[in-house]
């Protein structure tokens, strides 16, 4: 194979390069999105996910495990089986002592319900980090800095959440959330500002900012650091969040990890993301810059401003993820967490599999959260599949999702070939003209 | 009188030379306060630093802008660090600033970065951005251990690492060249894949107890015993260069070879042509895809060598995600060094030195020394932003090419 098959009619018609502009060589980020859109809705992401899981299954089978059993074990740990166990149960009406009939068992004792809560907690974080990647993406920027912005949100959130214990519940939470998301926004805006003023590539600057945040985190939570535990000076972990800054629990036992209100905020963020992009001037400008910065500039839109704004909004989402995690269920963070946390990077896979759309991000956040929680040591039975292997399997599946998403041309080719077989008797389509 | 067309000369020196002198003075402002000189008087660093700044301003106003700025920066840093050093206790100073171990550690830390940066240079010079260096390095680290352990010899470990790194790079090459995927997405995927594959097989093969301690390691050869017989500096030279690892020497060799290949051979010209203007290269009959494939696979092999050095050269074992971002620092070194082998090597040495210093500073400073580890990233951020001399990537870097 020397080139991609020429009968792939979903490619954008490339204009002949004016002068020697190298930008004319390949589809831009936004053009790729347009290709996927034309390829028909959910087909590419769904096929991508199926391929990735299939290949993950092949690896599992090749190393002497039964892939069906493994996947079944993972799914049973995600809490999703909760939905298929109907019964005669009751649920509290909020803010009253009344109960009404409910099909599912929401009681604290139900293990599946507990697993579901944990999965949704992770899905909350992934929704935010996915939005952080997606919003920048829609402006034509690749924000790999979600992890760093998340860490900045964590650090600021913990700074406020572990101090100011005299404040009221609502003001304290609002204070922490607002400041942490602003900190994340500022952190990301550095990359946007550099891109806007000096043209420094955002991928490079966000990678650098990630590592700077990583070392800042190692310092503040490390021994002698400003946020290090004040009770045990040998512990490289922060203090616990004070009770007045803990988020409200909406489902589950607050003594264990329970689903916090951040889940609803994440849902609201998805709506806000859709609304901002599709129904406001800001969103219009951001998308215009994403599709074609030159055309946007010609149309009177400030490209520089939109780069900064898009990165700031993206950083705000990632910062929200950090502060929600801290105030919602983790309550503390340590140097080890700084080193092992990868949740911001998973946001890349979430956003790309979700095609940078609100609904897609929500669904793929659920998928990846199920995968992450289902393979954790807490839920996966080691006799079925060792969790250490499973968590690495998760990485492989994510990598394959990204590879296939990147190689959308391949997926589209397969999809097209299938369609061509189905439509074989029909007249041939007109061949594309222009550059081939 | 004849009007002089040239820049005014002062004692026969050009603005550039003065600026270089200023940079050296700025460094010296810091150095006087350190062992072996250890000037304890507080006025030494400011005196030398002000001279450095003066030289910088003088050459700045006479056309040598970039060196001038460097001289001013060196002067300011020299004064600040010098005063700090005169405040420190001399016991701490003697512990932290022990030059021979510092330099030797600098080479140890810089070697993986050098391999990664050289790999990245081939890839980026041919027009393919390689964010996946980190993953290729990690793969090299794991398969080096696996090969050295199962085949019984470090040499086979290195061979396994090179093959594994090359194969992983081949995936990146296929996806980003043939399928014209977004190279950043593909590179990120490569990193995830390496994390998953190495972790999976690490646990599958070695289980929870980790790699055995008896793995065949790359020897610290050649031992340059004759260095210690050199009068005056012999002991110092032996401590720095005498017991370096074989793979460190190989890194020096690769550095020189890379420089010659990229800038002095037709192959290098083709690589650079493909990275700067693929269509023009295609027009004169260079296979854009072929060159890019070769460059990306080569970059994976080099990065894997860096990983192999980490695992069977330096540490002697493998841990999950043991590269811990070194591939990214290598990438930073490449950018900081302006996509040139020796520039990247200089940056790698600087970053390696700051890591070595951060470890040493842990004694007096405690945990705050980790902030020093952020220095490479801050410097790279400044470099890409172009505050002091802009780093400019190859023109077609990151852009897939379509044949016409």
C-alpha cells in the first residue's frame, strides 16, 4: 500500500496550495472534525471503541486469559448491573421525609449501587477534563495541558479547602471553586497568550506547563512544603479539607466515598459547553477561529483574543475537575498522587472519542470511567484477571482508541468499503475532481 | 577624516566578543563564591556582575543583541546566586558544589535526554512531530531488561530495546505518515500504548516482586585509568570521565555522527528538505514517505537506547513508568537547542546539571530543591516564547504530506 485508496470520497477537497504554504498540505483539526461529521454521527466513535476493545481482547487472549470472562468481570465491577436488577424499592423525596416507589435499590447496603456511585465520581472528573480538551480543540488548539491545569486546580482548591475553617458552608465552597477554576484558567491562558503573541506552539507550552505544575505540586505537598500535613510532618500529603468546604453528597453514604454534587455540576457544564459554543457570540468566534483562523481574521474576529479565551475556558474546566475531586471525595492530595495522577491525560481520549461534542463527551466519560473503575483493585476479582494487568489493559485500550481516532481515515475506509459492498449494484458515484 | 563604516572597535574587540566576555564574567560572579575559590566577601559577586551587565549593555547598543541579552541575564543571575552562595555555610557549599561528582552525575542524567533529543531531531527534521519519545523510551527500558534477562547478556538487551523502539515508532510512522493522522494524537497514543504494554508485560513476566537483581548490565567501560596520571587535573578528570558507562560514550558518538549526517551528507540534506518543504523535495524525486519513515523509526531506536541506558545501564532494573517524563525533557532539550544536535546536547547537559544539582541541594534546602527540577521546563517555555532568541521548528513539522 503506497497511499490511502483514492476512492475515499469523504476527504475534504483540498484547495491547491497557494504559493508554498505548508498549511495547505493536510486537513486541519477542524477539517478533521468536519470529515467525521459527514461520515455520519456516531459510527466512527462506536467503531473505534469496538476495535479498541477487540484488540485489547486479543492481547488478553494471547496472554492466556479468557477475554469474555475478563470483560464480564470488569463490567460487573462498574456498578452498571445495578440497572438490570429491578425490584420493589423506595426512594426519599428530597428535603422531605416521604418515600415513593422506585424500581431500583438505592440503599447504602447495595454493593452495585456503591460501585455505580464510584464510577460516576470518576465520570464527573473525566467529563471536566474532557471538556478542557474539547473546548480548546474547537478553537483549533490542542490542549495537552489538562493534567497541569487539573493539578493547579487541586493545589488551589486544597489551599482554600484546608484553611479558612471559619467560613460558612456555601461561601467557603463557592470561594474555593471560583478561585481554583480561575487559577486553572490563568494557568492555561499562559499557553494561549504565548500562542497569541509569539506563536509558540500550544502543544509544547502546555507540556512544559504540565511539568512545571507537577514539580510545584511535588513541592507544596512534600515535606516542609506550604500545604504539607501540619499534624504529621513526615507525611508528604496535604491536610484534610475542613468540613465547611466539603461538597454536598447527593447519593450514597457520606462516610464512604459517595456521589457528590459535582456530578450535577458536570452535567451543567456539558450543557454550558454546548450552549456557549452553539448559541453565543463567543462560541461562534471560537469555532470560526478553529475552522480557519485566516478567514476569521478576515471576518473581523480577533484570533489572538480567542486563543487566550479558549485556553482560559479550557483551563477553567480542568481546574474545576481538580477542585471538585478535592472537595467532593478525595479531601487530600499527596506527592505520590501528583506523580501517579493521569486523569488529565485521559481527558484527551474522552474528548476525542466524544468527537469534542457535549453528548459525546458525556458518554465517553462514562465509558472510560467504567473502564477505570472496573479494572481497579477494589472491584476486579484477582482470580478472574489480576487488577495490575487490567489497569494496564485500560491504558492499551485508551491508546488504541486514540490511534484509531487519529487514523480516522482508516476507519472511514473500512466503513466505506462496507457501504460499497452493500451498494454494489448501483451506478458508480462520480469521481472526485481536482487534486487526487 | 574618513568615516568609519564598520562598527566602532575598542581595543580591537567586536561587540560580540565583549558580550561573550560579559557572559563569562556573569558566570564568574557566581563561581567566585563557590569552591574551590569560595570568596566569602559579599562585594565580589556584585562587582563582577555589574561588569558583566555593563558589557552586555555596551554590546547590546552596538548590534550584538542576542549575546548582549545573554550577558545581562548572566550578570543578574550571577549577582543573585553569588550573594546567595556567600550567605550559605561553607560546609553546605562544600557538600553541594563538589564539582567532579556533579559533572559525572550531569553526564548520567543528560545521556537519556541526549538519546531522546537526537531521536526527536531526526523525526522533527523530517517533518514528523514525535510526542511519543517518552513512550518509545519506556519501551526501550522494558525490553532492554527483558532481553538482558531472558537472553542473558546486556548486548541482546540493547538489541531488543532497539527493535521494540523501532517497531513502536513504526506504528507512529504508519499512522502519522500514511494515514495522515494528527501527529500529536498519534504521539499521545504511543505514550499510552507504551505505558500499557510495558506495564502489562512487566506484571505478566515478573509479577509483583519486580525484575530480578541479577540482570546483566551495560559495563562502565572503557575505564580511563591513564587520566589520573595527568598532572594537576588528573584526579578531577578521572572522577568525571574515568568510569562513564559505555552507553554514555556511545551517546557522544551518536551526537557527532548525527551532526555529520544531518548537516554534512546528502541523506541529511534530504531529511531537512522533506521537513522544510516536502513538496519541493517530492518534485526533485526524493521519496517524502520513505525519508519520513526512516527518520521516525530511527528516532524510536535512539529513544529506546536512552531507555535502555536508564534500565540496564544506570538503574539495573525496571519499574512501571520508570522514564517519568524524561522523553519530554529530551523533547524540551531539542527545542531549547533549536533542533540542532549540539544545541540539543548542550541543553541536555544543562538540564542534566540542574537535575544533579537538585539532588545535591536536597541536603541543605530540603524539599524545596525539587523546584529546581522545573527549571528545564521554564527555560524551554521561555525559549519557545522567544524572549531570548527564538526557537524555530522545521517549517513542515507536524504537517502530514499528501502525494499529488
